[in-house]
């Protein structure tokens, strides 16, 4: 496993949780089904109704959520 680099592969949100970046997720190559904030795979493995809530939040924002939002499950990635 490669060593993660802060501000490239991850950052810490205001709550102190580690948030993995879109770059990290793209390198991993798949959706992990945790509802990650920066999932580039449209949360394809996240079960309903959470997936629909995440997609609606992204559409409503009109852009990717801000780094401070954290993910909806308060997961660390």
C-alpha cells in the first residue's frame, strides 16, 4: 500500500476527520460503498436510499460539496 500524502490523497476536515480526495478514489479504482464525499463513481455501490440522498445533495449544490461538509455518514474516507 502506498503512503498517503496530505493535501493530495487526503485532508482533515473541520471536525478533524480524514477525508480522501477524488484523486485517491480514482487511483483506488472503485466505489467502496461508504458514501465518501469525493466519490467519482456516483456512489454506485452505496445502497438506497442513501445513494439517492447523496446524488440529490450533489445536484442541489451545483458543484462538488465543499471540503468542510464532510461525508454524510461521517466516515473517515
